[in-house]
C-alpha cells in the first residue's frame, strides 16, 4: 500500500490517514474538556438521536453579542421542528429540476475555463479552475454579481484557523478566530439580502428572504446572512477540497486511476471513495441534552461531543480494507456529507460539480499530475482535511511550456 499520508505530508494528528486506529471508539480529552467519538457505529448513533445530542453547541459557551450574531440562523445549529421546517424550504433550491438546470450551466462554465488552461505547462488546479467554476456557479445561484465572486474566498480564512473548540474556557478566542475573517463576507451578503427583501428575484437569497418560521415570522437579517454563508461553506468550499483530495488519491493509486480513465462511469464512485478516504470535513459537534451512554462510557448532560467523520470512515467494523483506496467500493456509506436530518444540503451540487470537472480534466489532460516541484498546500484547521492550492502539470500534447496568469475577476 502507498504511504499516502507520508507522501503528501499529512500531520500525525490525522492518525487515520496514517493507517493507525484510534485508542478507543470513544474517549474523553481532558486537555480540551470534550468527548471525541471516532467509531462509525457510535457516530451514527449520535447522529440518529438529535434529541439527546443537539447540534446547538454554542449554548455551552458564553458568547459575546458580536460572536452570537455569526451563528444565529446557522442551519447546522438549528434543532427540532424548526430545523425540519426551514430545511424543507431550502430544499426547493436543490430539487432535481433545479439541479438539472444548474448542471448545464456548470458544464458550460467548466468547458469555457478549461479551454483557457489548454497548452499550459502548469496551473493551480483549484485557484485557476475548480474554485472559479464553483464560485461563478454559486454566485449565480445565490444571486450576487459574478464579477464580485472573489469575496466568497474570505470563507477560506476561517478554514485556516488552527484553534480548537474547548469547554475549559469561555470559547471567546475560538469563536472570534473563526468569525472575525467573515466580516467582509457578511457585509457583502447583507447588502444583497437588503436588495432582495425590497425586490425579490429568482435566486437563493430571495428564497431565503421569503422563508417563514413555524410561527409565521420571517427570518431576521442576521439569520438570512448566516444561512447563506453556511450553505456557501457546505457547497462551494467542499467542491475544491474534494477535487484536490481526489487527485491526490488518483496519483497515489495508479492502478485505480487507470480503471477510472478507462471507464468514466467510475468517476462518481471514485469521488465517493475520495470523500471517504480523505474526508474534507473532519468533524461535527454535538452537545448532550441528557445523560447518555455511548461506546461503554457514561457522558453527562451538557458535555461537548466531537464527531470525527474522517476517522469513522476508516472504521474496519464498517468498511472492508478501510485503508485501501477502491473506486469499485460498493456500497460506500461514508459520512463525508453527514447523515440523517443534518445531511449536507449541498451534497448533490458538490457531486455534480466535481463529476463534470473531473470528466473534463480527463478529456483535456489525460496525464494530469501533481506538480513534483511544488507541494500542495493544505488547510491548517484541525476540523478540515483538504487541499487549499495545488500546482498541477498537464503533461502530454496539451502542455506547451507556459504557466497560467490569472486574469482579473
């Protein structure tokens, strides 16, 4: 087996990428005052019981009013009937009919952008292609100007934050570190929220502005902004990370890459296996509403529980040969997009974008490789495992000895 983690420089704290099992499926971290859950069945048990394990973890912390405005309306923090009610409304933006129309636009964008890359010696797979396709598609979905899409990248800064959530302090530093970089993005989204409240259009922001809670009242301005930003994080940012991670997998396992290149019907399965093998979103958080028993441990009420999806996706109790990258793996019930009531609303959009882009890349650059002279750059947050930038070399007839110069947006 290829020493995948060592080859690409993944840190030791991503022990599952190094083929090392956790000490136990569930364990208490005294240094951070939280419970870590690594086991697949244990995580599924938590996800299937939102009454006992609430996603509203911020209630465990004494947040300032400024920090609180960044989480108000975040769907990942909502609970109970209100969450179900709101989720049902946002689902209208991701119906099969809506996604069919969006798929055609994504294919058009991807083809236009990949044409600009033909004949290059090297380019940044994410910054020069994947992120642009995703950002333009998301801007059009959201209803914000495509030419202003660069502001959407501000979200990346929060994903580079190296702080860890701990119940042994107020949480002020952790939440401030996550939210402070988002101020320009909040201002940007807020401007267009105000416009859509006055003059609705056929876009996601107008849909959000028209949402009604169970009591019939509209979402607040902060709730609409946070809702849009949470969808941005779940949708637009997952596509570049999955794309970069998938290319690392293909290069590390050439026999699997050969299968995919010979049979494009395997691309969707390859992407699902990449999501399992190098899960972009490592964790999800829960707080216990009651005393519970999990993995042989008694966990008291009001405890922070950290669900490690990346580790669970390597659990041998669920996956045969979990440390092998197998594009033919079927079934593949990975937790890369979550599970149950909190399954990622943008999952299908991510699948569509990555499938289209990988097929085009294989059409244009059949010998595409990670640049051996420039190592990939990864997000630094312990909560994510994903490529932030990746120089690639399109060896073969489509390479003509020049590098890409990114045009102005």
